């Protein structure tokens, strides 16, 4: 079967477990942030979408909003996941 995803799967499996944990949760947060951005633009909260689409280059503000939402929500999801890791106490 193989295909395009085989090398990506090998790279993913070669990463340390904590790095995979952080990347997975950051990706989930980025997806959630972008979903929220799409919903905000779709519902046109406070006329933001109207202002963006009326501009000369609407790609720039959308890209800037997408980057901001990705950084904020990706970082928050990764941080929340790290804070919820359970560590075993060795009886100290």
C-alpha cells in the first residue's frame, strides 16, 4: 500500500512521545481556533467580515487572524494538556 503517508508515519513514530503529545494537542487547538474564526467570519460579528471582504486585499487580514487564532488556541490547548498530565508520586 505505502504511498505518500508512509514516510510521514515513519517520521511521526520516530519523534519522542512527549513531542508527539504536544504536536497532537497543538494541532487540535489550532483546528478549534480556525473553526472559531470561520464561525466568527460567517456570522459577521460586529461587521468584521463585511470590513474584511470590502478591503482591497482580504487575504491579508484573514491570514493575520488565522495566525493569531492558531498561536493562541494551539498554545492554550498544548499548555492545558501538559497541565493535565498525571505524574506518579514516588512517596516523597
